[in-house]
C-alpha cells in the first residue's frame, strides 16, 4: 500500500526503546501517489530541516492547497529531485538517520500525472452529519484550502501547492477528499485539548495532532535504524518480483506485517492471501499478519453470493492455523 498514513502510524507504533532494524517496502502503482510520497517523505527526512519545521511543511504539502513562499521554494527544489529520480540518476536519498530512503524506479515511471478525478457532490451530504461547529470548520477549510487552526492568519499562504494540481492547473483530489479521513477522531480531539484547542475547532485539533505525528515520525526515522524502499510496481506482480529479483533487498518469509490496502476487492482473497502473499510472511513470528481492507466488497459481491466464498475462507483459516503452529 502507498498510503503515507499507514507508514507514519507503523513507524510511530514502534517502542520508544526500539533498537532493531526495521525494513519497509512501500509500493504503489500510481505514478502520482509515488511522486507525492517521495516529496512528502523527503520533506520529513530532509537533513536541513528540524523535525518540527519538517513536520509542518509535510502537513501542508499533504493537506493544504496553498503554501508560503518558503514552502513553495522547497517544493520547487524537490521537484528537480523527483525529475532526476525519474531519469534514473539516483536510487537513494540521504537522511540524517542510520537508515536510508531507497527509490527503485524505472526511467519514465513518473511521466504520467493523474488528470483531475471525476467529481461528485459529497460536501452537502457530509455537512449534514456534522455538529454545527464542525460544519463551520469544514466550510472554512473548504473555502481557504489551508489545514490550520481557525484563528491562524493564513495570509502568508500565497503560493499554490503544486503537489495537488496538475500541470494544466486542474485540482487533482476528489470532491470528497478530507484530511480528517482515516485519522482517529478521539486521539485528534484529545491531543487538541492538550494544546488548548476547543473540540469545536476540529481542523485546529487535527493540525496539532498531525503535526505531532509527523514530528514523531521524522525523529524516529532519524534516530532508529529504519530503511524505507519505495517502488512503483503492480501489487499482483510484487510477490514474484520479491522472490526472484535482486533489485529488492527482501525475500520470502521476511515480512512481519504486510498491508495490502483494498487489493482483495479486485482479486480473489484466496489468491491474494494464500497463493501470493502468505509465503512472504515470517514463519518464525507467530504474530506475523496480512492486513487487508474490504472497501468495495459489499458493492461488488451481493450478499446472496457470499456463501460461495465460504470454502475460500475456510482454506484461509486452515492455512493461518498451520502458520501459527509453525
């Protein structure tokens, strides 16, 4: 999965006294997502920035439509890094930590930039379910495009965040895009309260919560031995590539966690879990697991047909039982 939120929460979930080596394979087939992830990670791990400054820059690269001039200058410099990576000039980006950020791309992998995605009117339906104060916060965020506390002066954000626009100026995110999605609301409100922010200012709470998460991530990658390898490969082909290609420093039975996003929405669960990915789990770790996300399963598989999947699920459960005893 190429979801930065999962990468950040994974690293931040390591024990504070972690002394091992953590190797992460971070893959996505979408060229826009890969390029976006490279720039945001480079912002977080850049040796010229302190973690606090790096976290705030990364936060706005991820969620704000406009940037300050200094942030825009940083993005301009790093787009040239992205260009060099796309031409095969570099395979890794230096950081201040013991680990490294390795980029495994083929020349031209990032040539294609996504066009503006089809828009639907999600905003009115979303507003209907919010508390009154949160509706005001959502409307303020939608009108300003800046993820920040409600009272913050955002007049210095005068430069477009080119990570979120196409080369022709089209807005690349869906109408339903919302920085609140997939972050824990309880943790967000609790951290906002610690920072003296009212829960009514929902995006202010989110700003401080995400900044803390990003600071923690930046510090841990700099202080721990964490290697992140980024690739742009089809997830269906990746297991075979890992098993046979010297390009990747991974092998069969080496992963303690495998996160597959919603791959099972499009490929048979037994094929995904047993035939392709289960052989890559660490058989010496009884807690090794594959994490999957059924985002569109209900829509693609009517309830009356679910009974046909029982043999597959029984096979999966049988296999996981064997793995637990190994």
